[in-house]
C-alpha cells in the first residue's frame, strides 16, 4: 500500500546503502515511525541530500507501507520519494539528555518528545474514561467559573487579582459552585483548572492543576466514598484492559502488576487509628495533619490503597460537616495510595448556623459567602463530594514527577515560565 505522510525527523542512522529515519508523524502519535530509504530507489543525489537532514526537519514522504514486527508500531515505510519542507538548524534539544530545569524552560519544544507524547495521550484517555464513568453512573458534567470572590481552601494559598477594582481570586476549587449545581441537577461533576499559591517544592504539588470534582445531593459520607471507589475502579479497569493504554503506562514507568492488584472496596481506617500507627514510628501528635512522610508511613503499614476517615474538625475546611456524635471530628476522608493523598472528600455542612460559625472562625466574612449561605436557607439537603487532581492521578499511574504530567507546569520551583 502506498501512502503519503508529513512529519518531523527525530533520528537518522545509516546502514550500508540504507538510511533509516525515525520520524514523528501525527497519524502515529506516541510512537516513532520508521522510514527506510535506499540509494537504489532514490538515486544517489536524492539519497545524499536526505543524509543531510537534521533533527526536527520537516519532510513530505511517500512510499510503500510494509509490516515489520521490529519497527515501532509494527510497520515501516519503504521510501519512494520525499520533499524537504523545512530544514531545521541548531535545534536546542538535539542532545539526548537534558536536566529537568532545561525541559521546563524549553517546554514548548520538549513537548515534541516521545515521553510527553505518551503522557498526553494517556492523559487524554484518562480524562475520557472519567467522563465516561460519571455518565455511566448518572452524574452530569457542568462548567463552573475559575474567577471567584469566595475562598474555598483558606486564604494562605490564594492567588489575588484586581477584578475591575474589586478583589477577586483564581479558583482554588469549584466545590462551592458545584454545591449550587446540585439543587438543579442532583449529581454533578466538573474538570477545571485550580490554583494554589503553595510554596511546596515536593514532587506532587503544582500551583496550577486540573481538578476533577464531584458533588451530589442526598448523598451521605459512606456513599461518597463508594462513589470514589466505583469511579476510580472504572477508570483503572478500562485502562488495564486497553493494550495501548497499558503500553503507555508501562513505557512511562508505571507498575502494571501493582495497578492490577488494586481492588475495591478500599480499606478504611479512622484518623485515630492512623495516629496509633504513626505513634509507633514517630512523635506525631493527635490534631496534626498528615504530611508526605506520614502518608508514606501509613501506606507502608497498610500496603494497599485506603481511606483515612473522621479527621479532627479543626484541621479541615469550614464546609466539612461535623460528626453528629462528636463535633470535634468531621465527615472528611482522604484516599491514600503509594504516592500519598489521591483524593479528598466528605460530607458538607448543611446547617446554616454551624456554617456561619465556621466561616467566621476561619477569619472570613460571611457577607462574602451570602450566595453560598443561600443554598442552606432555601431547600438545604444532605450532600457530599470529593476532588481529585488529574496530574496526581497520572503520577500515580506512571511513577513520574508531577511536572511530567502536565504540558506547562506551574509551581514555586519555577517562578519564571513561558
């Protein structure tokens, strides 16, 4: 079969009177496409000209497609003719190895690499499966704003901006808006950018990330944990039965054996039980929040994904519902996996008096939350939700640094960016 493609040269190697080109062809994204050129077919002049093409030069190629199990993707082109559309000079990423700092600085070029191609194809697949899962389970996708005048996760991590002379923020979470949507559609979810002005330089934090969040009316604490299990299991099961997805996960560094071992329901331990585990290993005190080291130690003790439930009320956000039998604890849960926290969720406070009290205690002005409090004034119902970062989910699948899971990473480590 004769085909014509357009693409970019990645590598070339000469073997006798044959020239092998590895090309980046859009139709074969995620794999290099092997092109075999012979002097006898092209003629000496055209063959010599082809030998001079450089990395990222652009070619139009025409040739016979031949099955070859040793070629990337199992097929290659035996070149009949070509045209050089652009001859690239001095490509700055021509060396084989580059530092993470260089790959961030030159991200607009680094995106062309095979690793990033595979990550973004996997990302596309993951998002598609989450969307499919929510549709399957009867949840509606909605589209909340990312400009807000209401803080959701505390003032310390807000990005401030001037909104026509008034103070506003980049959204930390769509949760408060999703809570408004539940009175319209019942069970809703969204995927939006979230922004956290965190100075953390850990391998799992970003200042801007894509936040998958869900909120549902008439859903209690146990039911929202079950929802998380069902959705994650749906995505993971479909990824692991998809040959291309399995290939991408494994080629990026993921452990397929570990991922295949993950089964629902996930084990649940309370915060109190977690503190007992940690007290045998460190001087962790009740009332503290878990950090990276504590999450790692807990996972090492449990050995599989698990929920930590019923956190101290004081260390959780104002909107989390207090436990009926013990107000010092709340209906909040984190899903902990080998990389640490993967999701956070719980039941929301539906009592307006308690909510106003918590808002004031956080140092916020209830006037800034009038619209949110209206949700409790007019037809308040029990409801719950959770959030998951797409980048952290990809990090979990592939064992890569979080900066590799997003096209243009933003974090405290990289204060200058394109």
